[in-house]
C-alpha cells in the first residue's frame, strides 16, 4: 500500500490535533510537523487554516449526508415516513461509522468546538445545508400537529444533542458503571430515536415555560 499523500496526511493530522488540542490552540506549524511536511503545503492544498478545517469536516460529513439523503429518498418514495423513520435515517449513518472507528468522535468534537466560535470564515454549517433543508421538511411533514416554529426550535436543540452523543465514547460507560456501552449500536439507535421523538412530539410549552 502506498504512503498517504501530503494532502491526506495534513487532513489526518488536522482531524486528530484539532479534536485533541482544540482548533484555536493548534498552530499550523505544529500540524505540519505532525504531518511531516512544511507550511507551504497547507497553502498549496488548502490556502488557509479555516479552509483546512472545513476540508477535515467535509471529508467525514459528505458520506454521512449522502447516506442520510439516500435513506430519506427511499422512505419518501414509499410514502410519507413516520417521525421515527426520519430520525433513524438521520442518526443511523453516524452510528454505523462510529462503530467502525474514532473518526466520528473526533469530528463531533470538532463540530461542537466550531459551533461556539464566531469566526465568519468558519461557515461549517454550509456543509449540512442541503441535507438540513431536506430533513427539516421531512420533520415538518411528520409532525403536522406541532407548530412549525416549535419544530424549528426543537431541531435546533436536537443537533447538538446528537453531536454531543458521539463526541465521547466513554461517557455512557462511565455514567452507567459499565452496564451500558455505546458499542451496542442497535440499542443506541433505539434509545436515541425514542428520546429525540419524545422531544420533538412534546406538548407545546405554556407562556411560563411548562408543558
């Protein structure tokens, strides 16, 4: 097997270091030393640090979103899918990749980091735009009894819940004293779909905030 290209080494090092040390705390010099190349290689392949981190996310996000949309296409070809079906189409592609390695965990951590930053160059949400448009429409169709504005709120709450759930594989084992494991992907999917469906279907809050 041939050695990975300079571009792939940069992506691999950036994914790992940004997730472990933090995007802002990792310098390009540290990153290129880890990848075994020079600073000019970042400029040549990506141009900027911001473009590099977006490429890191895009490499992992694109196949997940393609699978999500393929599953949603199949569901909608058969009729109007139920809420749980839409949620499974959204979550299952992540769970399947999480089972096969640490990449999803690293990217989930990175996504959460970038979501707290106010850098106009870090428009990472654009990577999800077409997928989000399709799934928001599917959630609205599956929840005709819920006010659309309420659905938007709840989807906004749902996204970080899903990302956080994949950001630390050891959290569940720690909280459960080892009696539950995130490696049990079938059970993980069932619990996540049940939890998210309950939140999306919850009664409208009153003016005081109570349901």
